[in-house]
């Protein structure tokens, strides 16, 4: 039996809800591709079902819910809902409606975006409803962004100056807003210097992820090249948080646009995702049954200080917890 693993008491549990698969960019490594049951629309387009999903998630992951199987392995004091995509701000109106609903239910709320739709007006509208703004930015180079696929159908790319102005607006509207930049290191940007981007946006956290071949491995990067990227950015270590491929599997709580838990398919060479039953139909407890989740990896991401060494490979600590819970009759 795996011994209980307890986090610092004030830890926060983070649930990533990928509200949509749609995106105006076309990154070749994009992980936002889910199997859709026939003729079903993404939940984000239905305000009533969206609210019901959020309520069920909050009840299930509420810190006082002793029936949540994760409680055997870790403690947390609050729950953050991270809205992701695709590109969530393709549906700005829906997001702006959803934020106060999620807050009222009890969530701390954050959002991650590619930044292309974020202007000062939208930022001002949502800044007081979110505690963290995540920005996914891979390169300062227009040529590299084009090669990665970070441009829309008309070839337009992120306007970094415009985004920086929006971020400044966010900080004015909500001085407690935290900003995070995510960079996926891949074959195209492996030689880039991200210093100018980080200095411009001044994030509290810079997450450096090694491209994980989930759907496509054409831009996969070698271990050596990833390590070199990390070493070349050692001057940013105080805000940097590094995630290699093994840190990323079984360590995110993820919900897809149809309201199912999902995680990366297990096994060497496995591609794609495995899914739970829909949460609205089965209930959160039954849907969560059988999802594999590694508490130590999760705690490294959300609790460890920036610059800390990544969690060793699973074999070096313990097998990832396999959280099998009995579904209610
Ligand atoms: S910006 Fe994000 S969601 Fe959009 S294509 Fe790129 S990786 Fe996928």
C-alpha cells in the first residue's frame, strides 16, 4: 500500500477545465484534441450545465469532503479552477459570465490564454475575478512562432507590446493578480532566449515545459536540448519552474470540454487520452474512479518553490498512486 503523502496544510488544489478545443492558433504539438461523442456541443455554450458542472466539481474537491480519494494522499485548503483551452478567450462573453459564477460557488479562479485576444478592456473586466493570469508564449521570434504554428489563419501573431499593456492594466485593476508565463520547449524554439519576453511581462512564475508528445511528436525535443535550454536561462531560476515529460503525466487534474476527467494514455509510446464518464451523468466520484494521479508530482508543481529540482522519476519515489475508488451503486 502506498503511504499517505501530506502536503503543506495551506496547499491549493488546481482543476484545469479545458472549456474548448477551438483555437485561433495551430501549434503543431497542440494537446487540445479530444474525442467528442457524436453531436454533443462543448459545455461552455450552455450556462446552466456549466454551472452544474462547476458545482459538482467544487463539492467533490471541497477541502472538507472526506469522501474524496485524494484526501488519503494530500491535504489542501482551497480549490482553484483554471480555465484553459484551446483558446478560452475565443468565447470572451461566456468566460466573463462564468468567472463570477465560479467565484460565487467558492473557487479561486485563474485563466490561461495565448494572449492574442486579450486587450486592456477585457483584462479590466476580468482582473478582479481571477487570482492568476497564465500566458502561453513559446518564442520572441516571429519566424519561430510561424514555424511552431503560433499564428492565425491570416498569419497574425501575438502583439507582445499590446499584451504587455493589457497585463499592466490587469495589475492596476487587481494589484494581487499573479502572472505566469508557460513556455513549451520544442524543436523550433530550443535555441531561443526568452529573457526579453520575461522582462517585458514580469511574471511571478515562468513555467518551462518540455514538449510532451501527446498527439503529435514532430516537434519533440531531446533531453540534452531541453537541459541546455534550462541551463541557458539559469538567470531566471528565481521564477522558473521546470517540468520534464515525466513530471507532466498523471499530475494534472483535467476536465475536457465535454465535462469528463481525462489524462494521458499510459504506457510506452501511448498517444492520446483516456476519459472518465461524463461528470454530469455519473457524478464526480464515479467519474473520477480509475483516474491515475500522482500526488507527489502535483505537489511539486503547486507547492515546491521556484527553482526546486523536479520530482525524480516515479520509480525513485513510489509508484504513482492508482486511485481506484468504488463507484456508488
Ligand atoms: S495556442 Fe495552445 S490551444 Fe492554441 S494551438 Fe497552440 S497549443 Fe493549442
